C-alpha cells in the first residue's frame, strides 16, 4: 500500500480478525489518520500489512517497532486510543 487510500478503503484495511484491532485501528482511521503527515500515512498503511497478532503486539508495546518512524506512528495510535478511553 504505497498510495493514499480512500476513506472507504482505509476503513476496510483497518478491519481485522481481532475485535481489539478493529476498534483500535478503526478509531484511529476515523479520528487520527487525517492529521498524520503524508509520510506517516504511508507508514500507517505499511503497518496494516502486518499480521494481526504482530500488529496487536506492536500497538500494545509488547513488541519493538521495526524502526523509529513506525514507533512514532504507533505512539500516535496509542495516544489516540488512550484519549478515547
């Protein structure tokens, strides 16, 4: 996923096999994705290619992010989830 996704495709890409990820990623897509820079949006889209369990562990901080850029986007996902809670 290298190009900017339409809102509908983005929501679809955020639908996962785990309810927890659906809520986390879907909520972020609705409320946080648009404020990301284009580079951060590409990183978020790249994260969506990860398998569910690995992505879940990244979002919970149970697994180290693959690089600093991904770590920054994951931190934004976490902050957005905490603000919604």
